[in-house]
C-alpha cells in the first residue's frame, strides 16, 4: 500500500511532463548513462523484465527513447532522443518538487533511516530475484493450514 501511495504521489506531480515515475526513472537513468541495454536497466533499476519492456515500449512509442545500434544484434540497447531530453528537462523539477515534499513531511533524519532500510530490503529482494523461493522448514506443506 505504501508503494502504491508514494508512486501515486510522484505520478500526480509528474503528470504535466507526460511521464509516470517508472518512466521517469528509466529516462533519467538513460540520460545519465547515455545508453543502456535492457539487462543493464533491469539491474540498475531492480525492475523485472516484463515491467521494463512495457515501459520501454511506451517510451519508444512516445518518441522519448530510441533503439541504439549495437555490434551484437541480439542486444537491444536504448538511448534518449532529443524529445526525451526535453521531456526530462520538464520532469526533473517536478520530480524534485515531489522529493522535496516527501523530505519536508518526513524530515531528513527519518528519510535517511527509511532510505537505509529500503536499500537493505532492495538488496534482499534483488538477491532473491531469479532464485526459487524456498519455504522455511517449519512452514506448512501442501498449502494447508498449520495445526493450531
């Protein structure tokens, strides 16, 4: 619930730019890197391939990113277009406003603690991603309820 609420806050503030916060993150990362392939973006943003591909397709459809030629034809790299850099120039101050609002409401000390904890949670989630989740040995088997 917290993730959805925070995402909605950023989406609302970013609306004038035409970007959602997930798209903003991708475009900002690409602007920083110059270009990146999908695997690099997955790892950098800790986002699953399906979500990333859907966002990349929308950004490409809207003309803010484009495919970048790569010597290995199997690798799909993308980079921001001139339009993408203009959209990002509009989005940055909006994102900064949302960030300032969050920091102002939380306070910098609380924000630093939240960020530290979320970084730890992200590391755990990224580590587990792609590996089969195993139930602890004390968990009930077969989806049944544990005897009370």
